[in-house]
């Protein structure tokens, strides 16, 4: 590790949690450096420092790994669940400390990324980088008409403000494919309901340049170096378009 890395960045890079969650862990008094509790997330740490959370040593991963998972329904997008529900992390038999890149609702299926690289996860989920996510939604309310598609493309008004325009195409009378770059809680479901078509089934089929493809439900695969590089490029630079306040509200994915 290079000297001068901020503590919160160290924890995120170690796969403990996102940068924001890591900052909260530090401020909450759970983190020690060389045996002394530190509450400043900006504290510099170097290779000579011993970092621990609640007494458990935290080290940077020797190798970055990223997995793609086809999340089944009923599985929650967390590393642990206090209610005892199955988690996405439990589906991968690996000793690596992994956590999901964003979230999908328990009822939503499809592509979810898991990694031990907190910096990559941060760049893929932070609103200012506008990394796209594509979903396939089967909806109620009859055949989806052009007016509803146009409303989704223009942006719809939700209780937490208007959405950014989405890319939308109709696949079948009751099925649409929608691409967004925001990440508000249950965003796609709320958008569809706002135009009169509540979601009956929702699947994420792409995350940035990565597609779900033929990966079977409940199965996973480790991404190639080329795929990780493509994801890294997707999260490297923010788009120059002006940011709306709605784009920065949440980092949960829009399922």
C-alpha cells in the first residue's frame, strides 16, 4: 500500500464497505489504527499501520476480483442479513471478502456485480459517473402504448423529484427494456407505476458494458481482465452534462 491513503479509502479498497459506509464505520468508533480508536475518516494510514474493525484485522486484497451473479428472487443484496434471509454473498463459495456493487430489491432478478474493490464499486454506483443499468420489465395495465414510452423517455415525476430521461424500447405488448443512469430506490418500479404500468417481474440485463447473457439464475462467474477493464473505463469519467439534484439522491440501484 502506498503511504498517505485516507482511512475510509483504505477500508473501501479492502472490500469492507462502500466509501460512505466506511466513513460511517470510522466515525462510529469501530476502527482502530495501531490499536488506537480513530474517528477521522481522513486519517492517513500507510503500509506500516495495523488497521482493524472491532478487533478484526483489515488488509488490502492482494488481487482484485469481480464476479457477475444472476441474482434469484428472494435473495437480498447484502453481505449479511439480520433476518436470516439468503444473501448474494452466500451464493459465491469464495474466501474473498466480497460485497455487492449497489443493490437489487429482493424481488428483482438478474445481473449483480460483487467485488473486493471498493474504489471500483464506488465509481460504478456514484451518481455523477452515470454508469447505465438496463432492465427488462414485464408490466401490468395492458399493452404499453407510445404515450407511456414517451413519458419514460422524457422523464417522469416521482415523489422525490423528476427522473432523468431513460432509454426505452417495447419488446412485447407487456414487456419493455429500460436503461437508466440514476440509482434511486426502486426507481424502475416507481417509474413504470407512474405511467400506469405496475411491474409484475423485473430483471436487470446489463450493467454498463457488461451484459447478463446466458448466465443461469443463481449462477456466477468471475469476470475476465478485459471485462473488468471495460467496467473501470465506464466508471472513470463523469459525463459533462449538468447534474440534477435528483441524480445525486441515492446510490441504491433502480430495481
